[in-house]
C-alpha cells in the first residue's frame, strides 16, 4: 500500500520534470554545492538505506552546525523513514524546527 502511494505521488510530476529530477539525483555530483550550505540543516539517514549512511556522515561533517540522525535498522532505518517510523521521524523534525520545545 505504501509503495503504491509513493508511485502515485511521483506520477503527479510532469514526466520531463520527473526524468530531470531522477537524472540529477542519481548522476550529478553535488559535493561542491553541499560544502557551500550555511543554513541550519538536519540530515536524516537510514542504516539499511540504499543510500550509504556513511555519505550522510560526510554531509554532516561538511555543513557547519548541521545535525545528523541515523535511524538504525530496528527503527525502520531504510530509505523512507517518514513511513517506516513516522513517530520518531516527526519527533526528530519537530525537535530540529523547535529546539526550545520538549517533544516526547
């Protein structure tokens, strides 16, 4: 059911834009741009994602003051943490957006 929802959401994009986005996401080297980020940044990675979590550690080390959260496999740490563990994902995003709030 979740897979179908993801496909449905992706099919809403015009095909040319979706193709460009997919190409840029998978074939472009963004490292020279990542090191230029100077905004508050939350990086969320999954230990069992198809994207190696170690790449997200590099991103965290490259963006001053960024925060890194790695979901372990037992916590739903795949590629879609917002689906696999929505409670932890939402809690962590809220904590990042409102650090003065106590989020339980």
